C-alpha cells in the first residue's frame, strides 16, 4: 500500500459517518443490506448516491431494480443493523426476522425506523468494488430528529454477511 493510501485510510477510518439499510424488490424477490458508502450527491435536483458492494446479493438484485429504499436506523436498532450487515440474503430471509411493510413501488420498508426514503434509480456507476446507484427521491417519512443514528463506529466489528 502506498503512503498516500495509508494516509487516506487513516483519515477515513477516523470519520464516523452514518450507515444505512438499503432495501429493494424485483418481482417477488426482496433483499436488503447495510450500506456504509452513501451520501447526498446534489441539492438541485435532489440526488442521493448509494454504493452497493458487488459481492452481495442486494447488488445482484438491484441491478434490475428501478427503485431503492434507504433507511436511517436509531442507535437502539443495532440488532437490525447486524441482521442486514452480518447475514447474507443468499442464506437467510432477513425480512422474516424483522418487521416491515410494503412501501412505494412495492419496496420493503422497515418498521420503526426514525426515517426512510425511496428513490428512483436514475444512474449507475462503477466505483471500484462497489457500484453507485444514483437516486431521485420520490417518497419517505421522517419521525423527529436524527441525532442518535447508527454510525460506522457502531458496526466496525461487524463481519460482512457476504464474502469480500
């Protein structure tokens, strides 16, 4: 690893950004995963960028998806983050282990989360070992302040449910 990469990893490893659960549905196949690479990407028009690992099932299903749902988890929902980040949909039906309902576009929306939004996929871009899905927000709910959300530091010890 070059010294520039070492410095980069040192910097980003100290940042404590929020993590999200992203869900989607194609036909009758529901899927979702914990996402650490996601951010607002534009103000006007509003856009949100979600990076999905090319190694996981959610990515494989999302390649055919027209919409994704992005969920913000409260710190008290760490078991939900561990379910979506530490298990693989190739082996486990994550949705049989949590409460959810059908949202816009038939997307699975997790119950009890502080906030969520859905978005139409308006672009995809290769980003190394992730693919970026650019979303045009088209629905959602927010229940109060979002000050106590799950962040990278809360799940740093989590082993990904899929092989890297």
